[in-house]
């Protein structure tokens, strides 16, 4: 079943949507570029798709609901965003602007993959709150699109690096995380280089194997948080 959130769909899935609407195939490419390349938040922004096409499209599909409801800026310029989802749940993402002498100028975003987390790490507020649900691929990329849309209104540079290190354990939502990575890397979408995407895990062995088998050449980080195995077991239940 195809997700009603267009941000969850790749071009092939959009082609299916377009076919069901009895529209021409090239509309799928145009739609993909608007949704995933230009960060539109309203159907009215899709200027070359036609009012009738958009009216029919909006009957069954939407652009998700990753609404920024809070923005906090720290002294060093790091920004934390709280985004409300369609069911009223909320997730956080963090924008880091690197402008130092020892790093290239870039904007990196740390995104969430789940609402809550089941890992129960003692040092993590999200882990202590428990697991609620997985995010869809559209809700994952939507964090980036909404922040990019805001940055564009302020004349700032768009996001060029993505880190899966926010709320949740990415490997426990692998199918949607994998799809989100493919969408972000697509040349007709955000076109974010695969080596500019990183994933942090607390140590899900099966997930690491899935990543290795996937062929995605992203950067993998394993969070240790302790110098010894016994100390790690005290603060990270997965280590036991």
C-alpha cells in the first residue's frame, strides 16, 4: 500500500500514483522534483503541474505534517527544532552550522528515526521515555525539508550533511531509514552525497549486517559510551 504522504514516495511509486490518475508519466518526475528537490510545503507551489492535476492529487495525498513548533538557538549557533507530526506526536532534530577555521563551511542536521526509543540507555532522556512508534520515510526526510524551507526564507545555505543520531535507534526502523537515505541521495531530490550521510547505532548487530548487505556507502558510528564492557552494561541494556 502506497503512503498518502508524498514525501515517503520515490519516483517509481509516484509513477504509479500518476498512472492511477491517468496522467502522463513525465508528471512523476516533475512531482518528485517538487517534493524531494525543492522542499515545497504546499501544492500551490508546484507551478508546472496544473490546477486540475493538483486538485485530483490532493484528494488522496498530502505533503505530510512535519510542522516546526519550536526553535531554540544556542550561543554557538546550534539550533534545535521540535516538529509536530500528523498524529500529534513530536520529534526533535538539530542543525549544526560549521564555520570554524578547521572545517569546511557546511550545515549538518541530526535527525530522528523514531518517536521515543526502546533501548533504555540510562543517560538518554529519549530512552527513558520509552518507545512510541517508528517514523515513516516521509517523516524522516520531512525534518530536513522543513528546516531547509525555513533556511531558504532566511537566505541561508541548505543542508549538505545528514546524521541519523536523533531520537530512536535507526536500525530498529531500518526499512524506512534505508528509504529515507535513498531519497536524500537521489540526484533529482536533495542530491546529498552518500558519504555525507552518517548513521549512529548503539550496537544492533543485525542492523549492521543489513547495512553491509545494502551496498549503501554511508558512514557508520557505533556509540560505546564506556571504556569497559562492564561499565557499558550498566548504562546500556543492549550490552548485557
